[in-house]
């Protein structure tokens, strides 16, 4: 019977026991959306232009349509955060002559992230309530739901790329490109000596 060892982290990235130590890993909406934009554009640039119409099965969206869907919902969430509603029809967007090529799709997706980022930056109070369609929620909640949505659709693209013989970009779930070489704060040995590390619970899954 195989045993798989998991370490559950009780505190993020250790060594933040002292209150005067500033975490290096940013976790705010703007930084996350900027990082997500970089990651998304890497996927879009990796797919060959002649494969943008590719779909693994006839029933699902093509790669191009997936990209336009992701962007369309970015625009919609930004509109709802602003107190409005983007009622654009995605089926109509898929058919727009100006959104058929790889370059046109990338430009439209790129702009959708800028619209979302700029809308978040313009808000004085993200805790203010608004509506997610007919449900009451905060603007911060809307932005987070939008982030989850774009992550979900971008995640599908790894399969599309593999099926056409391309290698997906390496994961980018923590750093923006400019921060990717950020050095670690402490060595592994020092990390294992910290109080936080010693509080970790080791769980054994024997199923």
C-alpha cells in the first residue's frame, strides 16, 4: 500500500513570525490580475495562429472562442463592479469579423484585463455592495469571482495545446515575470528551524 505524505502549511511561506517582516509574495487584486494577464497572454501566444479554430470535440468551444469567452466575462465583471451590466452577446462576439485572427483575439483579451485592472484601481471602496446579476455581493467578491472565472478557462488551454503538439507555458501561480527570480528569504535548513515549520502537521494518507 502506497503512502503519500502531505505537509499542511499552517502559515504562508514561513519566517513571517516577526511583525516587521514584509511578505515578498503579493496577494492583492491588482497584482494577481496583472500576473494572470501575463500568464494568459503566454498561452495565447503559444497556440499557432492556424490552430485558433481547433476544438478537441465538436460540442465544445474552439480555442479562439474560449479566449473570447474569457475576455467577454472580464468585461462583464468589470462593468458590474462599476455598477452597470455588460449585456454583450457572446455568440455575436464569436462571429465578429474583427475578432477572427490570433492577433485580434490577443489584443481583445489583453484589453479586457486592462479594463478590469483599471476598474479595480478606480474603486474607492471594494467592500461596497453591488449585484452579481440578481445576488447582492461586494465589489471585492465580484473581482474575485472574475479572477476564478479567467483561471478556470485558461486552465483548459493546456489540454488544447497538448492536443495540437504544443507545450503549455510553465506555471505562473505566484510571480509576475519581473519578480520570478526573487531570492528566498532563508535557506531550507533555517526554514526547518523556525517555530512555524515545527508547528506543521504531517498527515499520512494510506488509502
